[in-house]
C-alpha cells in the first residue's frame, strides 16, 4: 500500500543523501515519494509537505534551483501552521540555499532576510526547549527520589521527543535529554534500552540543510548575533552526513547525570556561556570534566562530551589554539573508545573542522 511504499521510499532518500554523485537518482526517488504521499495523505498532509522538503533538497543538490524554490515554498505554506517544528526550519533553510544559488540581487536579498528570521526564531526555540527540559529534569528527579521510575521515564521521553521535534535530532540539547532518559532506564535495569537511546535519537536529521551545523552551534551557545551562512558545509550530500552537533551518541555505560555530579554544573556553565561570561563558564566546565574523569575515566564519552562543550566556549572566546588542542584530544580519545568508524568519531571530526575554519 502507499503508506508502506512511502516509508520505503523515504528510507531510500535517506540512503541516497549519503551517496555523493547520486543527485539525479535522489531527485527521481523523491518525486516518487511525493506522488505516493499525495495519494495517501492528500496535498495538505504533513507527510506530503515533508516529502516536498526532501524533493526540494534533492533539487538544490542536483542544481535545479528554480524548481527547488517553488517546491520548498509550497512545503512552507503547509508547514507554517506548525511553525515550531524542525521540519519547517529545514524547509526554510533549504529555501535560503536555493535562493542563494539561484543568484541575482532579489533572490540574494530574500535569502539573507529569510535566514535572519529563521536563525532568530530557532534561537528562541532553543530557549523555550531549555526551559522545558529543565522542568522535565526537575520533575523527573523528584520522581526518581520517590522511586517512581516509570513516571520519570515518561517525563524524560516526552522531553526528548519535544527537543527532537522543535530543534532536530542533531542539536546538542539532545545529548542532555537522552542522558536523562538513559539514566532512568539503567536505574530500571534496562541497560540495552539505555545504550540504544543515543543511537536512536542523537543524529543529524537525514537531508539536513548544509548551513544547519553552524546554526546549531550558534543557537546552542547563543553568544553572538552573527547570522551563520553556508560556510564549510557547501551542500554536498557527503558533507551533510558528517555535519553533526556536539556530544555523544551512545555511551556504553555509566549512570545518570545526577550520579556523576556534573549536571547542575554544566547547566550553570551553559547559562554563563550563553550570557557571554566565558571565563566563569570555562571554570565550571573544567570542574565537570574533572568529575567525569574521576567517575568514568578520561576516555569515556561522557567526559569527551564535556570537553567538546568546553571547546565551544574557547571558540566563542576566539581562543582558537586552546579549542583546537581540546578538539584534537576529544577526537583521539573518541577513536580509542569506539574505533575509527563510528558516529561519535564523525562528530569529533566535524567539531575539529569547525574550529579550524573559525
């Protein structure tokens, strides 16, 4: 049936996005996906709009910028009713890329204005989600202290889904949310489920716009008003696969954030980073790293995640040498922990590349 066919075609699109040189085949597959969704869900269906975003992205990558613009604008009309969703963010960012590559003063000015709006709205969404995550954490920890682990799991899982829907799976806040969920799953003895949480949730969304990593980093640190542009990630599908946010995707062991004592410290450090109090943020992150090293060891993904956050502060301070040295250490330790081929290694490589080009 069409629903099953749409699911298969969607997966095919995700695979083709990771294969350089397959742009034409990707566009053809996305057209079939759109036609299937139109039959199954109708012209105004959310799944149809999401298929249009995928087709628009494929058309950008294949060089058909005029049709890409039309397709993405049609998707935005439907998605605008759900303005806080990450799909709407992606649609508009791909539209920015299409307009820029289309060229001409009018298209370029429209792209610049749209990107300013998207970035501002995304930063506002980050602040809203941070508040929601903190409230879920407060309520969840209270439930844990009362041994009501099932309710705590529901609270954390709801927070994870909310962050994914609003900010995307690649946002660094997903690390914080999934660590909470993984911790309460381990407390229930569900170690395999806990280990699978990161792999399921923390990843770059397939077909993410090329300028997204810079926006993720900027919105997360929230320290500057500069609008990110396409930068290093020029829209090549191979780069999209490796362009991810900061953090770990699947820690193998350990406990929840409260048990290793760095949760509140890193919350405070993030607030200080966001407000531009970099020196104080550095001090708190260094304390968190020391605690994680003592609890889990220097090579553990939890420790590396905190080191990556500290590197982000150094970048904001324009202390590029310190940021590079720390990022290289994270990369080396991540490779030792996971081996040369792993999602976390891709994250560490991208983080190092971002610092070198800053």
